[in-house]
């Protein structure tokens, strides 16, 4: 079992370090840093220990990653419901969707490679946060909305050692 450990940079709470075995990778965190209490829209990366559910990727832009995690292809109609009162809150949905939903097929490349983190999904608690992913970092390393973001090559290295028993621990 691979355990990924994410810690914050004490000098910049929007930056951190992801440890994967003996390797360390710079990562970007939520605009509100790491917090124990996560709520929808707060921009925080939630503390806790979570399973890595699956990897999604844009087949038109990147090759399928080498990983032991389940892998799926992102379609143009893929979304992720972020409407707390909707029965599909924090679940994948097909766009267009009648409630608020994040587009997974993005123009900015951040979701060309995405790992679904098992935060608030078993069971889903309304308003406790949705769409917490590990994904690609922006070129300017801008903070995320609560996700953990890595450089493309770093994320590929991490995925190469992950399997269905892997977890991420955000401390």
C-alpha cells in the first residue's frame, strides 16, 4: 500500500510537499490552505486520510498514465456536482446538468490528469466539500479551490506507484 503524505509550507499555506516513499514533490494547495473543517466553497484542502478512488484523463491531450488505480477517460459531457442540496452532490454527473456542476473537460489543462480523492463520498454529507482531486498544477502555481496539484511529470511518478489500496494523508 502506498501512502501519500501532504504537508503544508509554514511560510506559505497555499504550498506544500507531497511525500511518496522516499520521494518528495512540491505541490499546490487550496487558497485557504489546509483546514480541519471543510465546507463547500471555502477554498480549503481538507485534512484527513482518504482513499484514491480512480484516475481520469483527457485522451485527446495526454497518454493514459501507468498506474494500478482504475483509469477512465474524461468526456466532454463529464461534470461533478457541487450543489449541496442536489441528490448527486459530490458525484459525477452528465452535463448539461440542472444543478451547479464543475466541468471536468477544462480548457486550462488542470484536469488533463485527475485523481479522484475519496473525500466526503462514503457517505456524502451536504456542504462538507465536493470535487477534491489531485490534479495538474497551473503553470503559475496558483492555489487550487481545495485540491492538491502537482507538476505533470511529478503526478505521473506518483501514479506509477499507486494502486487500489493507496491513500493520501493530508496533515
